[in-house]
């Protein structure tokens, strides 16, 4: 069953949101109250999305919003290099993990697989 993890914002604790999750077959998980560090990666992503997409565009319609954000997400996932995952786009990092059948507890563990040394990731 797919899962979605959220904070405890009013939009996520509503009965309407819970019902939609049930209808779609999605398990809703909420982080504990006052633990924003448990969702730090998504907070970071939202900051990047704001800086690199929202603030650089002026939207005139929902269609335009959908088009621009869809294009940005394609760029983010397929071309934007990310330091936290060995300077690869997420799609490339996923392929490396999948092809090597590696379960990584820490991304630095992956460096030797990619030809680098622990603590000195390869480009």
C-alpha cells in the first residue's frame, strides 16, 4: 500500500483528507507534533521548489501552473544534480541503487560503489 507522510497541518488532519486517502488506498502517516526534523528532506525540497520555480514564474492559470511545475519536476528528477546523492539527479541515483541491488543506510556508503572513497565522493 502506498504511504504518504505529512506534518500535522490543518489540511492534513481534516476528515476530508483522511477520507481521500482511504478512497485512494493510501496509508496516511503523520510525523509527531513538534518534530519538523522528521520531515526535513521535504521542507528542503519545498524551499528549492520555491526558489527555483515558484519565485521565477508568474502564473496566469491552473493550466500554466500545471505545465510549469510538471516541467520543473522533470528537470529536478532527471537533470538537476544533488550533492546529497553523489551529485547525480534522483533518477540516475535510483538507477545506480537498483542496478547494484544496494540498500544504503547512509549515502556516503555508496561512494566506493561509484568509484570514490568514503568521505570523498566521486563526481
